[in-house]
C-alpha cells in the first residue's frame, strides 16, 4: 500500500441554455459524487412515501 491519499473526486457538471421567443433561461449545476448519492436518497424517499400515501388513500375500508 502507498501513503498517498486519494485525489478528491471531480464534481459532475451540467448546463442548460433554453430560449423560447424573448425569454431565455441559463442554468448550471455542479455536484460531487457524494452529492449525487444524497440526491438519489432524497428522491427515493420521496417516491417511496408518495407510493405509501397513494396506497393508503386508495385502500378499501
């Protein structure tokens, strides 16, 4: 094994340029790999809780 510490992970980048007539929108996002995992966990939690709410609301009583 070596005594070198691993290099920090490079952030992922995304950019969106949108134009519709006189309106334009420019967005840029930078996320680290840990941030991508955190976002995935949050989205999973939201989807699972929504599924439980729908199942409960449509269950016969």
